[in-house]
């Protein structure tokens, strides 16, 4: 502890989910007289839902501020010294201090700390190619990014949009742009959209996107982005085609924002994220914690480290960090990789391992796919649902589930997420006592139908 001060100082880098959850939880446990909290955020906003940005752009959410869970003023009212538009440019772990620059004035200064939280998030991947930084080319990671995209959409006369990438952000942004009246082309280097699914399940998403009027271009690599005389984007070019564009959205994915940590010599994993222990303390550093999209976490199914940037994890990380910084005790055991999204009324969900994930970690498995309905088949508005399930060869341990269907499909993945966390076998899953009534489910829930089929296949493999 720095003896020149009468109270400890916690410094937080990053003002969104993980950082401000940590700051808020630490404040609940320790008052201003015990703990000073200083938080740096380079953007204009704090504690917001980045996951909601596509729905704001598409008009489902009408006001930007609806995405903000807690304003800067609310944080300051709790004696958190929050400094917006201030970017940390250097970490000095040995000297226990950080250098920050005020973006408006350019003024730089050092701030010492007793405890440090790194919650720098992730940055959108920008392809290294001509035109990638042109006017009209947008990544979508922060509220500032969302506002910049909306400004472009409102100031552009043309109505042609190209989305590069078909992951969660790419698919959601394609739908948002369709809702705003744009002609949308999605250029995807994979064989099908949603690489978090196996290709056979991704094909169902492909068909739904084309049903919305979205042009899907798979197995295509973008090589450059062309600009006009005004410097603004005018087309996206692949190996053999050119797609006119008045706006381009990058949905290629994100990488951990860990340049500061790397420069300071902090430990990074294979995906470039910070490595922590279960208390979310950076490995080898007693007074530094990290959480959110800038860290790698333990996959409970494969046993390996993964980078899974989701707000659900970030908020949990922040709670764990804030509890430990505040004098309590908490741990984050890991994840099973659960995610859910939608394209119009098509719900897309997954948890656990895909086939290629299981192959990569050396697991042998059985895979089954079943067709079912969201309600009893005779009940009005029963909609089709496809469930794919992976079970470990011989043991029958559940390894992963993917679900694509209409209303009532997506959140069924939570059944599988709980089963994965508990280490259940597919045989054990068949006996789960799930809720049933015709408006909600067939007698055999679709997830249990898949479990029965998987269990039979495992038995047949002995």
C-alpha cells in the first residue's frame, strides 16, 4: 500500500460492464473513507449494453440512452471518480501507476494505485487491406461506434449496405440494415453464416437470411474496399466480384484489447486475452485484476482457455473482482459457451462444443439431429425446431447443443447449459423433469428428444 495516502486507491481502466460492475461492487463493500475509486473511460458512455446496439440501429430500441444501465452521474454520486474521454496509455506494474491522457486537451498525467482493474474490452477486427479505414466503414463495438454508424446512415443518400462477416454482429446488423430500408449483402468467408454453429445448422440461418431479402455470399474473402473521389466507401471487392456499397459494417469479430497489458509484460493466452486465476486476479500479479472481453476464460467442457466476449460474463467478472477488491471472497469457475441470437423470428442458440471444437481437443463423439416443434403439434402456432446434440463416445457425456427454430426455440438452450455445467450424460438428461403443457412444449421436450436419440446412439457405439 502507498503510505502517502490514508486510504487505498482502486484504479479501473474501462467504464463498461466489467469495469463499472467491479467499481460498484467494491463501493458497496467499502465506503469512500476506506477506498478511493478512480475509473478511466475513453468514450462518452458507461455501463451500457453493447449487445443492444444492433436493435438500436434497427429501430427496435428508439433511444440510445435506453441502453445505458447507469450514467456517469450516477456512478459519481456513489463517490466513484469517473473520468470520461480519458485514455490510459501506459501501465507501470512495478511502480503501481498508470499514465492517462485527456483526449480533448491532450494533457497527460500519472495516477498511482494500490489495486488495479483492467477492463479494456475488445476491439472490432479491421482487415488489413486498402480502404478499411475509409469514411463509411464501421465497426460496431461501443455506443460511440453505434452513433457514428447512425450518423452515416442518416447522411448517406444511397441505400446499399455490405456487411463483412456473418457472426453474431454481422447477422444482427444485416437484419438492422434491412429494417432501415437498405439493400443488404453479407460477404462471409465461411461456408455458411454463424461459424459458432456447425455448417449444417448454419445453413438454416442462411435460408432465413435470404428469406428476409439479404444476399448471402459465402466462401468469399474481401480483398479491398474501394473509395470515391470524396474518400467515402463505394464498393467492396472479393477475389472475383465487386459489390457496390454506400456503407460497410465490419462483423468479422473482435479481439481482446490488450495492447497495454502486453506492453507491460502481463500474461496473455493463445487468443491474446489476459490470463487470470479463478478470483479474476491476473496471474503472477497480486494487486491486478482483469475481466470482461479482454480476458480468456476456462471452458468447462474442453478444459481449455477460450475467448468468449459476452456481456453476461463481463458482469459476472466485475462482481467477482469487486467482491475480492472489497475484502470479500468470490470466484469465477468458467463457462460452457452459451449464446443466443435471432434473425427476424428465427432464433439461434448454442452451448458447449461444435464438432470441430471436439475434434480439436481430441474428443470422440456421437452427433444427432432431430426435428421437433415448440409446442404440442396440435396446439395453434406450433413452430418447427431443429436440435443438434453432441455426446462423448462411450461415456455419453453431453458435449454441446445447437438449436435453430422459431418462437420458443432459443432459450431451450439453457437446459443444455445447465446439463453441461453439471457434467450430465445424455442418458441422465432423458430423465429431467421439465415443465410440460401443450402451449409450451410437446410431451417430450425437443432437447430431451435429442438426448434420447443421442443416448441410443451412444449405447449402440459400445
